[in-house]
């Protein structure tokens, strides 16, 4: 009786091994043909720019903080912005430190001094940096261009032109 169980167990093990080899052979061409899951693409854009006021009070912290650039994550996945940079055409650069932008979320990067939150970050500058004719450039931690937005406006508003990777 033990001989019969032993033979049955060996036959069952051989059948399972053969089935596993067959599944592995069928699955290999599918992944080799490019059907493997694609890597997550970061969909972060400069979604808005708001230029500050030009009045006599334009150097107050309140006026400087009215100047901001909005960064939006258009995907569902959170994106770690640590090491990313936001700069103007004159080379003023803000580096994101320890910040994760949630999926479908927006953060405003204000020019002035303030306390960072999930929705507002502050460059801690004492003067406005964005000009009426300027561009905002967003780069990732590897310094690759993520997005850029340029404007040429006499109005202090959020109009601009996007050019960059999406």
C-alpha cells in the first residue's frame, strides 16, 4: 500500500512540475513582447502663475506672498518632489525639501516668508522675483525638464504659455 502512495505522489509531482514549466514558457513571450506593465509616468505640471502687486507696498511680506506658482499632480499617484527645483529666467531657484505631492493635488509655491503646509510652500524671500515677462521652469531631482510656463503680460494675472514635457 505504501508503494502505491509513493508512485502516485511521484506522478503528481511530475505533473505539477510539467504544468509549471508550460505556464512559464507561455508567460515568457508575453513579457518579452513588451506587454509588461509600464513604469509610472510623473504627471506634474505648472498649472498657474500669479504675479504680485506693484503698489507702494510691493515689498511687504503680504505682497510678496501674493506672488506664487501652482504645481499640480495630474495623476492618481503621489509624487516625491524632494530635490526638484522651480526657477525663473534670472536663475532664482527654489529647491523642494522633503515634500510629497499627493495625487490630483496642487501646491502653491509663494515667494515670501511663511509656514509650509500641504497646500502652500514658501521660498522665504523678501522681494518679488517673477517679472511681467518671465518663465517658470520645473525640473526633477535629476535636473530633467518637467514643465515650463512663460508669460509676457502687462497684467498681473495667471495667463501664460506652457512648453515642456507632459
